[in-house]
């Protein structure tokens, strides 16, 4: 995967463990969405997977991946902080 960095990272909090994770790139977002996301369905979740994959393929901009990741977090009830962005 490429490293499509985001201008402003997104911090998420695992509801189960309380662990904080800082997501700063599309590759990191895609990794979290595919391997440790609390739900595997939902409109925003599916859109985030598609958009992040498109960004990795160079078809979209990293800001689109970040926005879709935030939408997926809202949909799934994952606590997050946009860290000023």
C-alpha cells in the first residue's frame, strides 16, 4: 500500500479496550477498517472501504479518505477526535 498521508490525523478510541490509535494516512485507515473495525457493515463503512481503496489506487484524494473514515466512525459509534482538522 502507498502512504497517502493526511494533513490532520484522526484519533480513535477502542470502546472495548479504551486504547487510543492515531490514524494519519489512508493506508492506516484501510488497515483499521479491514482488520479491527467493530462492525462489518453499514453504508458509511462500505463507502469508506471503497474510497480508501480508490485513494490507494491514486483515483481520489487523501482528504476524501479521511472524510469517509470519520463518517464510518460516526456510523459505528467509534469515539474520535479530528485533532484540529
